[in-house]
C-alpha cells in the first residue's frame, strides 16, 4: 500500500452517514410549502448560547452553540478525539495524530499535501454521493488547510475545514439542513456555519489565540 493511501485511510475518517441526516422531510406532507429556515427555536439565535470550548490535549479553542459531547476519534494507527453537538444542525471538531512510523513531513511537502487533501475530498464524495460545491486552500497560523463545501444527496450542506499541523490533522465541519429550499435562501445556515468554522483557533506551547509566537 502506498504512503498516500495509507495515511488517507488512517485519518479524515468522515462518513456523513454517521451524522444526523438532515433535509429528508423538508416539506410537510400534503403541502408544497418548504419548512421555513431558520427554525423558530434555533438556539443559535441566542448569542449567549455560543460558548467558548477548549481542549488541552487537542490544543484548540472553538465556540459551540451549546456543550459538545466528547468521544474517541481514533482510526487504525492514529489516535484522536472528537467533539460533536446536534441542534437543528450538526457540529463537529476532531483531531487525529499520525503514528511515529510515518516519518514523511506531510505539512512541508506541498505535492503530497495536495494529494492528501484531494484524496480526502474524493473519499467523502465516493462514500456519500455528495457533490463538491466549492473549495479553496486555507491556512491557520501558517499551517496549511483546505475548505470544502459539499452538497449532500438529501439537500443538506456540509462545510468543512481540514488542517495539517505537524503530525496532527484537524477536521472541523457543520452539516445544515435543506437550506437552498428555505425561505431565507440559507442565509441563517451560512451565518452559523461560518461563525463556528472561523472561531477555530490553535492553542498550546507554540500558539497563542491561533498565532505563532
């Protein structure tokens, strides 16, 4: 097995089927009227519901519209944790560490890094029949990453950031309901997804509020 195939299989183990399925019942039976968005009771309306959350081992800070649930995020030879929250959307932040046996510096090898991100995106598409709506290279504290926006087969939208920081990968994503059919054109969903994704910062010995010292 090639190095690229091995590490792609070890990390970014996203399967949308494991997350709540949104948008399948977007219309009340017997009517042609789409369910309005944003939902009237959406907790994200309340600015006080957005709380800063940090994880010392994961060395990150982010805000959630509530308290996330922690669980194992290990896969094969990698070790990591994940934190999830379900409102009328689904929020996820997780990390995985490459094993010491993988000696190639993926973060510094631009060609291999691109293949890694491309393979991770292709894996989501092949496993879920999602469509890539847009993607772009991003960075956090000078570490490389990739933003991808997927359209899901049930009408939901998945917005995801992936970062490589040394021997660690981070994955942050939000799944929102059938927003393109909603009365506000998905503006509320775009707002809450962006708020969550852009709040992610690195913290730890070499970082201070997401900036290198």
